[in-house]
């Protein structure tokens, strides 16, 4: 068994105390404790992360990296790898707060326009009882008297405070236009679930396209992350066509930083996830895994809402 030294401990403690870090932030800490910069040569950093993850596997945790789909930047964080009953005890959030978060996640990923966010009003109006199962394993549909008091009495002001807390803890974020989007911690913790839950994958990087540009062809489910599309456009001299249906792709994209890919984001940190089908449609059953809510906390596997948002209805809203 390999032994971690104080340098490894510092990296772990930085992620535990500060939460998810951007690539630049982690690089600065790594350079400070090792005297080596990983910029341009990540072999040294990958060696450290490999050794850390080998030890963290004994406590069912992992140091993981992924791209934040809001800005295309790479972020690093510690996540829980096993959705067990013990991990549920570690969460600081109450059942209504977890139900609200689950509802926000479902509303965002079920939007076939891939906006990656919902309005603050829509977030506040999420029905919490749709996110929690009763004793028979189905959603509460018998009436208000059957809904647990904790959910029934969860006020609008409590929802507002919960959203603020989730934003502060990096589970959610405020978008520039005032909407509610996913935070870096959600992209880290739910990365595997995103890739296996039927969300159409990005046609460029094959990661789940939670937020991106969708094909203008009504019958096509293809989508590309904004940062992937910018990179594709910057490297193309001719017209961009949809990789799935072949129609011309509109070049208008959100303004984000163009970031060069350097192979698999996780490199040798973890094994590559199996590529999801590019033609999958969103499934109604979007159960949030119990590993959500961080390294030492999670939420139960519960039945999700079956509400779907069509492109036609999204345009009318």
C-alpha cells in the first residue's frame, strides 16, 4: 500500500475545505506544494492524482475532474463513489431541500432545448411531493393529507433560502440572466449519472449535453456544448454541418472561452466511461443517484417526475 505524504494531504484538504476548484486554482496549489507547474506537462499532476485516488478508494471516494458546461472550464473535486445508506447520513440538507434540488436537476436535464438552466420562478414552483416516494414506492398522489408535513409546510421563503444555500455550496449557480443552473459540484458528482440517464451526448466530446446548442432540425436530437462548438468553429474553414443529420449548423454560439482539449479530461485518473448513444432521447425516469450531494453525503434513489418539455412548448414559453 502506498503512503501519501504531506503534499498529497494538502491537495486533498484543499478540495475538502474549499469545495470544487478550477484547474487554475488547483495548479496554483500544486505548484506551491511541489515546486513544479503542471501547465503544459500534466504527468506530474496525474501521478499525484493516481496515488491519491488509490488511497481514497479504500474510503469509497475519488478525486475527479470534468468540464463545467457553464463556461467550458475544467474543475476538480472530491466525490463519493458509492450510493449507500451510510452516505445518506452525511448530508446537511433536509428531505424537503433534497427534494427541491432533485426537482431542479430534473427540470434542467429534461429540457430538450438544452438551456442548462430554469427560471428562478420555475425553481420555486417545483412540487416537492413529486420528488419523494411514499411507503408503497410511488409518488404521493392521494391528496394533500397524504403528503408528509415536512414537504407540505415547506414555504416559499424556505425554498428561496435553500436555493441560495445550494448556490453557495456550488451545487447550483446563478446564470448571467438570473436563472438557476447547475454548479460545478453537480457536474462533478453527477457526471456518471448524466452519461447513463439518456441525456443526448455532445457530438464533439461525447459527454452528456446538459447545456449546449441543439440541432435546428426538429427531428434531430443532436447537441453540442457551447465550448465544443466554439472550438469546432475555430478549427473549421468551411460550413459546420450537424454530425447526426447533416444539415448546416448555425454558427451563433454563446460567448465562452475556447479551451483546447488535451485528450480525456480525467487522463489516467480514472477509467473512461462508456460512450452513450448519440441518438438517445430524454427518459422520463430521471432518478438522481444516492451519491449526489458530495463526498460524504447523498440523497436517496427516488422516483422522478415524468414531465417532459418539448421544443414546441419551450418556444412558446
